[in-house]
C-alpha cells in the first residue's frame, strides 16, 4: 500500500541570484512500513523533499500525497512525526515536559499524556529521565528524547532529517541499531535523510540516491538485506555491494551536474 | 540515649567551615578585585577634595590670620584649585575635609549625612532620606509597571503584525532621542491642565523611559526561537496563540529580565527628573533641587547616593527573582 506518492514534483526557490531548482521531476512511491533513506551531497534536495512531505515547503509543480491527503492536510491531521537535525528540546521543559509538548497541543487527556510519555521514554530507552532537564543529558540522549517526542502521538510516518548528523560515530552506530529495533516494533513508515553511505545501507529497505543542481533522484535501490540486521552485517558481501552501488550513483550524479 | 555530651557530633563545624570556604572563595574569585577598585575610587575622591576645596580652605585660613600665598584675594581668584593647593599644601589639606558647604564633600561627610538622615531620623520625617526615597520609589514602581506592561504589549504586537513592526518601532526609537529633561515639564504641564498631579505625572515620565528597553528586549526575545523550533510546532499543527504561550513567551524570559533591570534604572531616573521641574517638596529629586538652591553639597551627594543605593537594591531584587524563576524553569545560566 502506497502511503507517500510524489509525481513530477518540482520546487523552485526564487532567490536574489535567480531561481534555484531545488527539486526537479521527482517521482517516488513509498509503501507503508518501508524504511526509505535519502542520500546525496548537500544541495541535492533531500531535506527539501522531506520538508515538502511535511508541508513545511510548498512544491511549485507536480503532485504529492501523504496518506491520501495533501501534505498540508496531513500536517494538520498530525499524520507524521518530524525529527530535526538538532534535538531542539526546550531548555525550560524537562524531558517529560518536552515529550508532553505535542500531546498538549493535540489535546490529549492528562492520564493519556502520562501514559504516552512513559511509554515513549521506554521505547527510546530513556525511562527514569522524565524529570531531567535537557542540559543534564548527553547529545545522543537528547536526540533520543527528540525521537520520543516525535513518536509520542503515534503517527504512522516518521520523517527524520539527519537526526544523527551531529553525533560521533560510536553513538551513531548504537542509535542506528536502536532505531532499527524501534522500527521493527512500531512498524512505522520511515523517511530518513542522511549523507552517510553506511548508515543509509544499514537502515533502509529502499535507498534513494539524489544529486544536486537541479535536485533530482538519480537512483533508487531496493535493499536485499534481511530485516534482522546485526551491526556486523556491514562486513557482509551484500552490504558492500549495495554501498558500492550507492557510491556509483552518487558519483554519476556529480558528474552529470 | 546516652547522657554524655558528644564531644563532636556528626556534622559539627560543617556549617562554619562551609561558610569560611565560601568567604575565601568570594575573596579570591571576585570580592578582592572589587574591593580594590572601591578603595582606589575612595582614595581618588579624598585626593580630589584637596584642590576642589582649596579656594575655600585658603580663604578661611587667611581670614583666621594665617599667611597664605598669594596674599591678594584678587590674585587667588585667578588661580585654579590645583595651583592653590600646591602653593599652600598644608592649609589646603587641613581645610579640605571639614567644610560645611565644600565644593566636593569628603566621603565620610557624605556617609555621615546618609547615616544621620536615614537611621537617626524617623522615616516619616520630611528630613529623612527614607521618606524621600519612598516618595520617589512609589512613582518609580508605578511607572515601571506601566512601562513594562506597555513594552510587553507593544512587543507582542510588533512580533505578530508587520504593520505594527513598521509603524511602532520607529516612533519608539524617536521617543528616546528627545531629551527627557525637555519633555518632562511638558508632560507635567499637560497632565496638570487636565487635573492630574502628584504621583501620576512622575510615573508617566518613568514609564516613558522604561518602556523602551522592555520593548527592544522583548521583541528580540519573542523572536529568539529559531526556524527549527517554529517548524517543529508547525508539524504539530500548533496555532499562533499556542506558539506564543508554549515557545515564544518562555524563550523570551531571559531577555525580559535583562530589559527589566535597565528599565528599572531608567524609571528611577524618570521619577527623579519628574520631581525637578514641579518644585516638588518630597522625593529624591526635590532633595537634589533643594540642595542645589541652598548650596548644600553634602545633601546633594547623599541624595545621589541614596538614589544609587535604591537602584542597586531594586535591580538586585529583580536579579534574585530572575535567578529563582529561571532556576525553576530549569534554565541554567
């Protein structure tokens, strides 16, 4: 079942230096429950595409449906959770208070709020940190809290824009593993922007390779890797082959530009 | 329970040694340099008294029959204080610190006057500085409240409406380029003509000065959330009021307190200036004015210090509220 569908999607920004073609003729279908990674150099439109899905940018051409709705309708229907590059937790709220924020806006009852905060904290392995303030947590823990915040209202789609980009590799590896477990448990549809090839290959069922100027899709790779993925799968032959194909796609895109 | 007295109970001496540690840390980490600066300022003040008061010292000495140089009063009038002090070092030094109407009263004279007019007089007496400080403070407080409220309201409007941003901000800036000393009498005259006098006109002048730092700080504070934090609320489908209450307002709190401190100091100046042109009989401004009518320099200086101490206490109080509130909000500074 297709949950996100883009047809001939175009987005042109008008800037002082003339129009910038951020997205050109993007066609993509994402099925329910898929883990899709978007990879490419900066300026390839991967974040822009995610923001279009979230209804934070308006495409200038083509159609885009999210769960059968326009992105703006989907945004108002709270159809997705969004995780940004920075954790962006409010410093004046505790971890629990931060996770409560979307629930407050969406008008959940007090008991329901408590239950969901507790549940999502357990889901991201932060049980017991509810009363802590963001500055008392490490960067990796803060990012996990921001994932919990996006999960708390249980939307079917999770949009993640380089959520681990600012973390060191050791922490990133662990969070990648946790994210896969979380995905397996929640069966959400994941759209994940990254510029790390191993991360994209390790996490995804589908890898979308993008290239810049104009931002477009240059390759879509369906991963043959099994759903169960220990970290050392990254030394396997299949993994290395997919990574190689991603690299080739990135290179071809750069040369064409 | 045994009835032998414990020689050293658990935790004995902890409080004391803790306090001692705190004291020595304060001495090393801030108090010592501060005290050094204060001592240097006071020393400079004492030194400056000698040439500043030299003319009077020499005059008094010559009237008392002492030999001074130069001998002719006309010649002395042509000379600066420093030259006179250098020509009559002993006389200038002796006379510098005890004149009743010194051009520059010595620190201990001001301190004595401060003590006499606060601690040794009933606070209700019109000669008590506490009474005058209270009169000024009540106008300051009212004006500060009006100014802060107005500043916050205007800032909220400016942040949410482009029209207000374009129309209010320039006038707010222009309002502060007019010297307060020029506009204060007009405010008082205009308000008097519609039957308002006493506390309110002074408060209006205070508000006029104190709304500006609040409006500037709050506009900055309400705009301090970055694009990502605003996008985050957009993904929740949050409304404008929700964005205001849950993000913009709490994010602006540290900015508000910075503005409040500046705003309070401005409000106090406003209240004092407001007391000058009315011929007011009460308030620190009236005290300054009366001091300058009668050449009571000691009174002027002590009123100045009373104003400074008042401002320091109130700004300190705002700082304490700030620390308590931000601490409660979990915002470590």
